[in-house]
């Protein structure tokens, strides 16, 4: 169990240091990833910025993610879920554009200026955990499109199968805990309160 996101960030920073991971920039996924991103960026002596994606919900069940789209339009789609639910191309196109706009607006709220230049840089992408990994996958797609030198996905906790899948999108996946009995990210924290926009943005100062 992690005490809270800041404590999880310190333990994640420990794991990155132990793995000799170096970073030219740390990108946190808002909102929950920012407390951890701050701890990791400080430890690795790298600037902190954000990378934003929004989940695409299934028809009649928005809580079930059938994909996610990043602020630049890079998307990850769960093809098995799309086929199983017979999601139409029209629905997917509408929701993909709607969620891209939401992600872009959120990024503009957090960021003072345009996206950072990632070309040729060692990038670490941080979140407070992964379940299906939809948001992380879309964010890694965006980072990959920017031609970085390397990409590391870093989280405190996630199920082994999702973490293994992320290895196809990142040069390295660092996770503090990989529980076989994973239920939800919040179940591995003693305190897992919602992070407000104001609190999240304070970590970028």
C-alpha cells in the first residue's frame, strides 16, 4: 500500500534511480500523475510538463473505455472491445474527435505555451497507476510520434498483463508493484483523493 500519491512518487523515483534511468524531461498525466511527476522530476533533475489523453467510452457505458485519444489526436483503440460491442465507425469517429478536443483543452489549461519539444530527448511518462492502460497507451503514442531518444513508462502499480503490453510501446516499463490480484489503482493507496485542477497545476510551478 502507498500512503498517498506523493509517497508513491518517492518510491517510483527510487525505482527509477535504481534502474539508472535518466531523463531530459518528465511528463505527468493529469491530474493524478502530477504529484508523482513532481517527485520524479525533482529526483531526476529534469523539467516537468504534462501529456494529456482522454478515454473514449463505450456506447451506453461511458465508464468502460474502448480506447483513448491524446491531445494531438494520437489514439489507442481496444479492437477486441470495439468488435465485441459492435461499435460503429460513426460513433467512434465522433467520440474520438470529441475526446481529442477535451484533451487539448485540458492541456492548454495546464500548460503555459505549446507542447515541449521531445525530439531526441529521454522522456519519462508518469501516472499514479494503470488498470487497462488506455490513457497511458495514447500518451505513449503521442510521445513516440515526437521522435524521442527513449521513452520510459513509470507507474507505482499496475496489473502484470497491462504492464507487459506497455512494453511494446515504451523502451522500458518501471513499476514498483505488479500485483497478480490487482483490482483498481485506488485499492493500492491508503489515501486516493481526487486531485483538483488547482492542486495539480501547483506541481508544475
